[in-house]
């Protein structure tokens, strides 16, 4: 019974988190259009989302032992609601102050995102079928994420004020807080247990952390700059470029559901290698595409390739997974999400958007190599 309750709480939490946080890339493109934000400023704003997530992930790994999961996620999860309320207010400020307000808003949103994802992962990882439930909750995240561009396209039209989508997402942020406020989560123990950091000596922990770093670079970098890339290259414009975010999240949801219900393989490192190679080929195809049809096809294949990176990586951690290890693993991994959008924006500002998008290839190569190292280690343990 507890497994079902934990799984359902994680799924609902991840749905609203995906709905709110995945919209940020489209909203940055909207801010560029309405407020004249530059490439470098857009990169900083996107990175600030991940900066908030790093801070939140660190606290979410330490605080549950002291104050319990429920208080931890309720305190920090409200950041998404507050972040979008601030974004709604940006319309009344001058451009320079608007930029700093956007940074603060995205940091708060990142804090909320990090706490809800961390708690949802812990709930699913402790069930009897962690790989299946981690993929299910991340499929729910993808479902929420693919819906967000539709919200922006409808409420961001000329029929409404341009900041209306921010207000809608503030409402979804409030619904997210309500999910965890009503959830039956562990409270703080009367006698707090001693933190166990023995996992720091294990190679698997650092291997998983490197994979998470690369996954964050790839996923956040591509989804954050995708709309801007299609608009600036002229491959897709207007609402069609916004819908590419829905496309990539749809394919990510599909592969997560397939792995949850149909995948019967035993070797998670082999699966990571296959997905890594597929992501490399499809991403190269995407960057080489000059017209809409091949670009959309390659983007769909890329979404299928990277869709289960995150849940499979977490599942591969095995018995090293705990609130303490998550509190270190996720913040270090999230540094990739902090740095990559800014690096891409910096490179794009000097050498063009194509060069900025090409930076992702470095993360893909390291991801494949790290997966291979994990495979070799697993073979050694079996022998």
C-alpha cells in the first residue's frame, strides 16, 4: 500500500513540476521577444533556474533527516509559485531591473523544482520496482512539460497580456504545493540519525554523478535553447518553434513509459551506452538539418534517445541511493545545468547559435565514455 501511495504522490508532484519548470525555455524566448533580452542574458537566466535547483538539491538531501520530508518539500516547493508571481510583475519594471528580477524568479523556481524532484525520486527509489516507478514519475514530468508550450501559445497570444502565462503557471505552482501539503510523508525522527557519507568512497557514486552532470548539460541545454535556435535559424518560427518543446517532451514521455512497462534488459549501463550513441547521431542530424521536416524527425529521435537518461541513471545507483547521497549527487550533477546554458549563450553571442548548440556534443561524448566505464565495472564485479 505504501508503495502505491508513494508512487502516486511522486507522479502527481512530477507532473506539476514538469508543467511549471519545463516552460522556462519557452518563456525565455518570450522575454527575448518582448523585453529585448540578449543571448548572454538569456543564458544567465536559464542558468539561474539550475542554480536554484543546485541549492535546493543540497538542502533536500540534508534537511529531511532534521525536519522530515514533508516540511522540507513544503518550505522549498513554494518557490515555483513565488517565482512565477515575480515573473508576472516583471512587466511593470524597466529592462535592466527586469533582468535581475527574472534571475531571482528563476532561482526561486529552481529551488522549488529541485526539492520536489528530489523528494519524488526518493519516494520512487524506495519502492519494490524502482526502475519502473522512476520511469513512470519522469513520464509524468514529461507529460506536464509537453503541455506547457500549449498553455503559453494560448495565453501568450495577442488576446491576453504577454505576462498571462506566468500567472497561469503560478496557479500550477500552487497546485504542486498542495500535492505535497496533503501527502503522507515521513516526519523528522525524534532522535535524528547520524548522516552516513560512506558512499563517497564508492566509485559507483562518482560514476553516477558524472552521468548526471552530463545528462543535465544535455537536457537543460537543448530544451532551454531549442525555441531560440529554431527561431534564429528560420527553420521554424512563431508558435511552431514553441511546439518543438512539446515534441521533444512527448518523445521523452513515450520512451520512459516503454522502459517502465516493456524493457526487460538486465544491464542498465548497456542501455545508457545505446541511448548515448543514439543521442549523438540524432543530434548531429538535427544540427545538419536546414529545413523543417528533417529537423523535426531528428528532434523526435533525439527525444527518444535522451528521454530515459535521468531515471535509468538514478536506478543504476543501486544501494548507494539515500537522502545524503542525493544531497551531494544532485547538486554536483546540476552544476551541468547551471553552466551549460550560459556557456552556450556565451558561445552563441560570439560565434552564432549553431556554434552554441554544438557545445552539447562534448557532454554527449563524456556521457558515453562514463557509461562504458560503468559497464566495465559491472563486468568485473560479476567475474
